[in-house]
């Protein structure tokens, strides 16, 4: 295998932009499946599933293995790991920046708020505040 063949032809994030492809990735996360097994779980045809699998394969997220007359598709560990690493880097940096911002920002309002809701239908008579249930009239 040459170095060029090891590099995915497609962008994994473009591939994951379609809800059917995301669902396929979710299904394959539980283990390898055939096109028929995948299409049984989706509201699309087998040829459509095959096209989605080809795009996922081109993006380096899915690999196929021959098992008899079937092709079994499963997640490609290296492709998934690359996506996870990218997201961890991006969101990790963002989380650090957010924590630093929160730690270095003063709250705007430090006074406690009244948390009891007012009931406009009942009002606030002295009978209610005294804890009496009956109206004095």
C-alpha cells in the first residue's frame, strides 16, 4: 500500500454531514454489518446505503471485509481516532479559554433575587401572611 492510498480521499466531516451517514456510523459503532443489515435499519434503499458507505469509506471512516459472498462494513479505527483527536483539540482549547474567561470575569449582579413567585389572584392580605385560611368577613 502506498502512502497516497492510506490518505482518505474525502473529508470525514463532509461525510458526516448527512443524517443517513451519521446513522450508519452509529449502527457500525455496535459492530460490523452488511449492506442489507444496514438498509433494514434505514428508510433508504440498499443502493443508497451502498453509496453512503462508499463516501464513508472514501473519507476513511469505514472499511469493508469480504465474508463469503457478503461485504461486511465496520468503522475504521484510525479514521475515527483522527476525527476524535481533531475534536478533542478544537474543543479542548475552547474549553480552556471558556474556563479562563469564567474565572476572570466578575458576576454582574451579586444581590440575591426573590425566588418566591407572586400570585396576583390571591394578593397579599394580612390574613394570608398571618397563616389564616378563612376570610374575616
